[in-house]
C-alpha cells in the first residue's frame, strides 16, 4: 500500500509539472504568433510589398497592349512607384486592395505612369 501511494503521488507531481510545461509552451507559442510584424501606413511588411508588386505586375501582364508602352526597366520602375505610393497612402496591402475601385488608387497609378514617362523619356 505504501508503494502504491508513493507511485501515485510521484506520478501526479510529474503529471502536474508536465501539464504546466505544456501550458507554458502553448502560451509562449501564442505570444510569438501574435508578435508577427504588422503593417502601418508608410511601413508595410516585405511580404505585403512583394504581394503588391506581383499583383500589379500580373495586371500589366494581362493587358499586353499596355506593356508595349514600357520596356522592362520602365515597367519595374512604374510598379515600384505604384507600390511605394500605395504604401504611403494605406495601412496595409489588404486595405489598398479593398479600395481598388477608389479614385485614390487610380490617381496613384496615373501619377506613376506620368513619373515613369518623365524619367525615361
């Protein structure tokens, strides 16, 4: 009986310690996940900038007649100008993408086309 009590008591202590360790690790993992970089106006994450660049390039690729207006260097400059302008005006790429039909997006695109033409012509 003494051995049984000792066995149960020692195992319950080990179980409680293990349970506390698992709980601590779960809390630590949640903390780390919640600390991921977030975007603010003028300071997007690199992932958001890359996603914006890829999406804008895809739009240009879908309209071959527009690509003829720019060579590769001009197109890259234009897309970077657009991404930088969107970053300066929106908190995140998600919010910029939601406002895709907004006049601000069109003004940014037109301004970047003008800037690109002035730079390379």
